[in-house]
């Protein structure tokens, strides 16, 4: 691969055509060039690549916008170096770049160019004496499969990029017409979820969190189910991602908060050692400025002590929020609400996260527990998380415990709390109440 054309490489484009931060072609100018290329022949033969930096918002939050801007500048330079001579490189979003391969429509060649781009971007970035590893995903649209308009082609590349990120990032995905069908299906699902909320079809089940030493229930995680009128009771995997991205996410989240807290209040009136209730918040709730007020209002209205509520939040979601959200969650923590880092160890920078976002408990992701007695790497990770918790004097709970061997491993290494099928599947509030009624005091 060689550098871009001299005009683009030296910034000789008219000022309005140049992105002021990175020096590549600005969004509108890029779209104009895409429009021209699209209509330059009866059957257009070119390709559009859309490149997105993985977890860039988290990087900005961790290192600041100045270093983030410096990374964007370096990414732009590497894209120009990696792209073919006649390609056009533009910036079309905050952390998204586009490469118009004006004369390449062979999928094999497109994949070769795309792989070269991702390889060049994955090399370490040196900034102010520090080395950063910034990875990217890429969505490719090979014409004429993308559509008849500029918007269609850009949307096609965007769908491919979204699929690449959904599949774990750091990879290439090509647009396929089925992706548009999938989106339409998703939109239909979102409409059905709106109706489900209006018709009160959502339910909560509770999975016990137990003391591994004696089996006593210490807490219960509230888990959502959808009682679909024709498909029956649906687990979260069938709908939770669509729900989280929908316009009713915040409303459903408030319903979940109120319902779980009401159940916690009922248990506290019945049992002197009633379990706390753990809930997960949707990102839509976290992005609202009234989160603190709403949680406090629910606790006061139900006369529920704050220490009976536990809020679980993944480090990835937490880092996607601003300082205001962090401040609200820390205020709730000072009130006495338990704040737990869910799926600990699977996010962008777990240890750095704990320094900037104090929590009361760490939850070891079940992916590490599943093979903890057979896989030495998983065992080492679990031991490390337990040690981190002990060093910081915060609790550790393991999820996904399914057999006695896993239980013994956790106990031997100092973890005394867990949830999983060994102690109970998600169950109705009534069933868990009966369990609490008969457990040893």
C-alpha cells in the first residue's frame, strides 16, 4: 500500500473539505464524493469501508479528550498510509472514518485492504511517553449490493460495522442484505416490547445469592422475564438488548426498580434477616439526571432501608457515562445502597476502573467460573479477583456456580458468596419466600 494522493496527503484540499482535527476529508465532502462515484456508471463498482475505534469513549474517559484527539489524528494518518493511492479517506463521525475504494469491488481484494488497515491501526500508539493499544472494527459494503442512494450505501456499511462490533470487535464484517431484514425484525421487536410494557407482560424472577459456608440466602438478583402472549415466558437473551436500546428502557427500568424494592420491603417485614435485592440498571436510566432522585424517592416511599438495595453495573456501561452519573451512583452508595461491579474482569480496564469508580462488591463473571476447576487460566483469574477484593476490603460474589467442585474451589480461595444453579434457578418471589421461611436461622 502507498500513501494517498498528494492533494489529500498534504492538506491541499479547500479548507471546507478538510476535517480540522485529522486533516482527512470532512464528512460532507466525503459524502459528495460518494454520491459522485455512485452515479458515475450504470452499475457502480466500488467499495465503502467504515472504520470505528473500539471502546473509544472509554478511552476518552480514562485518558482525557486531548489524548483522544491525538489518537484520532494518528488513526487518520495510518488510514491514509494503508489505503490505496486512489482511495478517499474521510472522517464521518466522532470516532468513525470512511475509506472509499473507488476502483475495487472484488471481495477478496476488499478483505485484503481491510485486513491491512486493521493491522496498521493495531500497532501501539506512542503518546507523551506512554504506549496505547487502540483497536478498531471495520464494516465493508461492496457495490452494487449496498443500494441506490448515498444514504443506503452508508447505512449498509454502518450495519456491517455494527455487526463487527457486536461480534466482539477487532474484526471485519461485510454487508449482506439479510442485515437489513434483521434490523426490520428488530424494529418489530421494539414495537412489541412497547406493547408488552403497556400491557404489563414483564415479570421478575429472583435468583438467590448464598453464603457458601452454610447455604443461607443473603441476597437475590432480580431478573426480568417477558410473558409473551403466544411464545410463553421468554428469557432476557431473547429481548433484553432490544429493550435496552428502546424508548421504553427507562420506564421499564423504573418499573423494575420499584417492583424489586417492593419485594425487598415485603421480605423485610417477614424475615429479620431478609435478603437484599440486586437490580441491573439500563444505560437509559444511567444517562438521566434524575436517577439519584428517583431511587431515593422509591426507597422513601416504600420505607426500605438503602442497604436492602444493591445496584449492579458493568464497568463498560459505567465508563460510557459521564461524571454526573458517577456522582449520582456514589451519592447512592453514601446513602447506604450497595454498588456492585458486575461481570468484573471482562471490561476495558478493570483495575483502573476500580480506582476511579469505587464499589462495594465485585461479581466474578460466570465465564471464569464455568471451567475454574479444569482451566488454570480461569483459576488464576478467579484467584486474582478474590485477592483484589480482599486487598480493597470489598466483597466478592461468584456467579454461575453449578457444582460442588466449583464451590469448594471458591471457599478454598476465600470467596464466600455465590449464586448459580447449585443453589437455585431464578424463581418467583413466592417460591423464594418459601425457601426463606424454611432456611436455618
